[in-house]
């Protein structure tokens, strides 16, 4: 069975206190897809705790994929503005 980062994000979110949120970071990033091909993105998303701390392993690119594993509509995800960060 292949590693699924979005399933890991689901487990991470389940351990968070209420108030966690997602921020869109407008910086380019890249990742390997399941075929081993490098895919470029103009932005990424990151999970944050209620007090604004970045959550380890909380970087991802597909908001709709996270919504799907959480069984929520994309509109229900707590996306907020957050200052850009590097990485």
C-alpha cells in the first residue's frame, strides 16, 4: 500500500484542539506524484494550530483532496490568510 500524505494529515488534524486552520502560502513548491514525476505548484497550503504555530508535516498542495479525506466540502475547511513562510 502506498504512503498517503492526506491520510496522515487527517490523523494529525484529529489530534488538534479546536481552532486549527489552513493557510495558503503564495510561494512556489514542488512534489513527487505517485508516478515519481515532479509536479510544480505556484502555492501550497499549511496546517496551523489554533495559536498560529505551523504543524509538522502539515504542508500540502491539494485543498480538495484534504476535504475529501475529511469528508467535508472544501468551503467548510478553515482557510485563513497567514503571512508567507519559506520552504
